[in-house]
C-alpha cells in the first residue's frame, strides 16, 4: 500500500496565510484594547491621587488676600 503525500495548492496556501494573518491581527487588536483599558484604569487611579494631593497643596500654599509671595512683582 503506497501512501500519497497530499499537496496543498498555492490558492490553499494563500488562504491559510490570509486566515493566519487576520487571526493574528484580531488577537493584536483585542490585546491592545485590553492593555489600553488596564493601563488607563491604573493611570486614572494614580492621577486621582495626584490631583487630590495637588488640590490639598494648592490650598495649603494659598496666601491670605492682599499678600504676595516673596520674590514676586511688587
């Protein structure tokens, strides 16, 4: 009994390459979306803390009305 090798035609190879390309592209888009959401959530949390600290420092550093900071224009 003789086994024959199955030949893949050029059209089938092209189809497989295109399918692999689009599958990889879809996976890349999915991963990119997930990473951007995950990173954005962390950055939002960090910036929330940063903004809260900045607001506190801004209030703590305010001078009473009519006073100027040293070195400012007189």
